[in-house]
C-alpha cells in the first residue's frame, strides 16, 4: 500500500487494530513489537482488508497463521514463559 498522504491514517489504524485483534484471537497473544512473523501477518491482513479482499486472506496465509499459532502455543508451554 503506497499511501503518501495522511487522509487514510485513521482508517489504516482501525484496520491494523482489527487485524491485530483477529490474529491474536486465532493464534494467541503476542507482542507485535517482538514477533516479526505476527507483525508481517498483521500487515498482510490489513492489506487484504484495505483492498476489499479479506475473504482470501485466511486461505492464502493458512500455513503462516497455523505456524504462528503453534509457535505461540509452544512458547506458552515453556517452563520459563511465566517468568
């Protein structure tokens, strides 16, 4: 999304927020500043939402969504994860 003006900022922030919430619901809680895979998926989902193609996102990124969810689940199961 090559947007060079600020008139879309509020809409993009809203779409990013929705994408973050949707992926955390599917995959588990993550810190977007620390998890590059999660950040990339949030951006990709937002791109699909912005272009009115959200119905294709889950199918096109299913393996990455599953991988992120699995890595988050495994990390939560680690003994030091609660520390």
